[in-house]
C-alpha cells in the first residue's frame, strides 16, 4: 500500500508545477518567505476545496492529522495565523494565471457542443455571491449590501469557462463584457437582456461573429419585412427589423416564440440569418447551462464562506475553487469518465487521502471505497 500515492497527490500532480513556479517568481510570491511557500499555500487551499473545509481551523487540523500522507508533496502542517497572513498579502493574480494555464490544457480534451453547426458557441453572464458589507467593506454592491461577482464567458464545448473575471458586486456586466471579451470570428455569443448594448453588438458583428439575445422591451425598431420560413415548433413569426438607434445600423432578425411551459411569447433577436429559427431558440435555451455552472460551484465548492475578509484573500479562494473545477473537468475528459462531475467531486472528496490510484477510484463503487478506507484505517491503527 505504501507504493501508492494518495488521490490528493495525483490531483496535485496535474498542476503544471514549472509554470506555477514561473508565475510565483514573476509576482515575487516567495520573496522573504521562510516557512509557508506558495506551493504549500496552494496545496492547503486546494485541500480545503476538495475536502470541503470551511474554516482556517479545519484546514490546519486536517493537514496536521494527515501530515504523514502529505509531507512528500512539499506540504506540511501550517499555523492558522501564517495561512491567514499569506491569503491576505500574497497576490491572487498567481492563481488567476494558473487558472488560465490549466484551462489551456482542458481545451485540448473537451468535446464539441451538441449542435450540428460548427461555429464555437459561448454564453456571457455573471453571478453574485452575497457578503456582509460591514465585514467586506471593499465589496461594494448596493447601499447596504456587499457582493462579489463572477463574470464568465462559458464555452459550450466542454461546459467550461473560456474566461472568468472576479470583481466587486457593483462592476457592471456590460463593462466587463466590452473590456474583456476577445471576440473570435465565426463564433456565436448568447446573452440575456442585461447585455443589451449596441456598441457590444456592433463589435461582435464587426468581428464577423454572431449574437443571440432576447429583445429588450424598450428597444424601438421598424419591421422591414417577413423572413420566409415555416412557422412550427412554437415559432410565431420571423421578421427582419432595423433598430431606430443609429449605434447599430444593420438589419436584424427577430423571432417571436411561444414558450408553452410559461405560456409566454418571447422575442429573440440575432444577426445570424443562416441558422433556422428553431436553432436560434435552442441556442438561447442552452444559455441556461451557465446558470447550472454557477449553481454547481456555489453549492459544491467553498466560495460562500470565506477564509479571510480582505479582497486578496477572497479572490485567492475563488480562483482556487475555479482551478479545482478545471481539475475535475480535466480528469473527467481525460479518463472519459461517464458519470457526472458532481459524482466525481463526491468520490474524490470521500477518498482524497486514501492510497488509491485515480483509475481505481473512478471505477470503484461507493461500497468499495468505504471498504478500502476502513481496511486502510485498521492497517494504520494496528
């Protein structure tokens, strides 16, 4: 059994160590550091995400109890105050850089989206995490409310973020989309009414890409003519329109659709005249995958209870959570694991410090994992 590394060991082995050290050096992350190196801090925070630890005390106790299983990873027990100080002052940008490096590795493995068309498909959206403004004074949102906001461009090929930006709650969604969106030619970008910005639409069109969104009620337009297309599958009409505002002067295609579940008539607008009206509606419905992503990370990762109150500590924790999500995704696609990401997360959490190979873990039943842990505990105890 001693010849096997722990599941956590194999998880950390997926981190591109050379690139991580390069990021640390570029930000002087280990300068003047004597005890808690950046690699140890990363391991401690990743351990917290994978094992579900919600406080510094839980992390410190967990590392201390399992010291014999972690020393060969360059990890060792840490003091609560030392870890708190590191989270407060060491640049979260190192973790942000690591996120994008791991993302590039994931993109080599992800499957294509499920639509027949070959255009890359993305959804833009943002989600807030509520915090106490009195405690997190930097996290401005509303007069008496604080929040952290995760802005995301979601790639439907693989269901992973293409980019993520973490800000205070009062930073507008449109601002991030216009500043950070690297528009790729021939791609399709889907978003809700919150991203009604004619300059953004023009930029997407100018880049020879497409957008799909709901038409905002107060956006005035003129109908130029009927688009010749069969009315079926809830499609009520397809017309060509022109906006009255001159910030977007090209013609658009408006699709009126009857949603039978809500009995609501919805108007979608797009600059794509090639795909069928039914496909345009399905593209917008697929936008809900990003809502599922946001809900998943909030429910399963440690980003609602924070280990520190400073901006750097919060940002570091959220970026580590995003890194862990990518590691799970990488394992799932690399191993062609057929079960859900949720189940993968649960079995890794259950067997994190067990001496199992990932291959054995992915094929094991819950009963087998529990049985193995009991035998391992008895062996160590006796």
